[in-house]
């Protein structure tokens, strides 16, 4: 994603995917919070089962998403259109125990919860 810069925070993802359990805090975060827009995107690293995975969490008005890439063949996508899943302001993105559901083949019944605070990149 363009215009992302090093950020920080305490974002934690827990749950399950067709690729296995997802757990742990995000590390190596890049965070984009465009000024004057109700949108943010966070990229970072976490674990899926015992494998490292890159993730992207983002959202705007109407929908939020969580995408996990294990490698070029394994990608899992989660979404939610529920309101108030995150709060954006004052240089922070706060994820309010957002529950997202995996979409696509085999996704039924798999959910993740995103919790924590990220500092927008500067």
C-alpha cells in the first residue's frame, strides 16, 4: 500500500483460518492513516500455525478487512461490515475487539478478532 510508514502499537490477532490458528501481536508494522479520511491500513507480521505470515488490516466506511499471506499459494481473507470495529483519530487506530469472518472456500466458521492500538506512521 502506498504512503505507509513505520508505525507501532499493540495490535493482536487471535482466531482460526483454514490454514490454522492465527495468534500473536503484529510486528514490523507499517501504518497508513491518510489525513482527513476515515480509512486506515496496517501491514505487519504474525503467526499462522507455526509459520510466519504477512497480514494487512484495513477499513473505511462500510467494511473492514483482514488479509493473511502465508506464501504465494495460501492467502486468507476476512471481512466484516459491522459498525464501530475501529476508531481512527489523533494519530491512532484503535481496533475494538473486531470480529471478522473468513470468506471464500472453506471459510465458514473461521473468525479472527483484532484488538489493540496502532500509531500512524510519521
